[in-house]
C-alpha cells in the first residue's frame, strides 16, 4: 500500500497533503519528506527535499481524472559553480536548473577566449562552455615554468624534435586580450614518401659475429660509419649511412631530428639514417616499395 496514494490534495508544486485514514505507511517517493499533522493524524504533508521540485501528474482512469504518484526531481544545483582560473562576473542569485552566469578567465588564462558561460544542467551540475587554461604549445613545450600571467609577459618555447618549420625557438606572449599568442607554430618539417624505403647497402658483411665483435670491427675500420648486427651477420656501413638501429617509427624520426648531419631517414621496421638528401643518395642505395614503410627528408635545418 505504501506506493499508492489514497486521496490527495495538491496545494502547490512543492507540497502535497495526503488524506485517508486507511493508508498504511507513506508513498515510496525518493528525495521526499513526510510530516504527519499533529492535530489530525489522518493528514500527512509531503514535501521534496532541498534542491528538488515536485512533479505530480494527472491520468485519466475509467473516465475519471486521478492523481498519480508524485516525483521529486532535482530542481537546482546544490552548490555554487567553481571556475578554475577564472571568476563569475556577478554574484549567485539562483541555482535553478537552466540558470546561467557569465564568467571571465583570470589574466593569462583562456586559450579559447576570455569569456564564457556556466550553466546549471538538468543533472544538477554546473557546466562551462569553455575552460581557462595555461598556454599550450602544440608539438612544443615552454622552456620554463609559468611564474606570471600579466599582460605583456612572454615565455620562450622550443618545438619538439622534427617540428619547427620556421625554426625551433619562439615566444608566446600574453596579449591585451588576455590570450596567449605564439609568434611561430611548431609544424612537422619532414617531407614523407610513404610505402617506400631505402635498402641497406653494407660494404662488408661478416657472419657469425655478435654485437660486441661487430662494434669492435667497425671501430677498427676507418671506412665504417655505423654497423648493424643481426642474428647471423654483422654489417659494416660507410657514408652516406650514419646510423642503423631497430627503432619505432616515432623514435626514428626523433633520432634523425636530433642528429645535426641527418638529412634523410628510411624506416622499414629498421631505422636507417643518411647524411645526404634524397637527390644526392648514391645509386647503389635502391628505393623499394613496401606497405608500412616510409622515407622522410629532414627539412628542419
């Protein structure tokens, strides 16, 4: 019986009065409070808990309109909004669902602009349409930590290896619009040829050598610039090959970008670096095709 209303009187959208001596217990309504009338025990007042609003429906049953069990739905956000790195433009006057307030980011914050709105959603939570953030350098990083966000302050940053079409160093400045602005962008400065790779061409191959003996053989040979040891052989390489290693594609690119004399890289699950451009690559180094392979020309210099 505690889920059925016997006889009710709707006083307002916040209070219901239940009238019937035969009802046992209270209706099973979440987020609701029940108070029995001290003077008349047959009368019980039902109110929704703080922050909730009552919704009571009327349904046509057997040609008669009857009230249905009321529902206490969240009607407001329970706390004030918190704007990280920003502040509301006005004081909080209401926390009702759908209410919204404008806010402004603190000086130096606001990657997507310095003004936005925070809205109390139907879930009873505040939601902001933008965020106030520190500067972000895509494909790069600041050289120092942020110590001030005053208008006019500037910080230097460096592009990640393999990025920096207009050089590797730049400045990010806090403008009068209270937004961070960079004077250059960090862009991928490798020119790629996909599904192609440069075949390794050692000038000497020795079998039955391990990595230690292979390295020693290269160190004792003036012609050798790098070596590569497989399970069964030791390859000695000379110019223009400057490095050969088992590297991921990403690490191969980083390695070439960090080497001052790397002009060309080839990746075919093995990373091979050269100190000449594609146009100056000797004919003995054949260019072959294979899915997943690529050639990258380093234009970051």
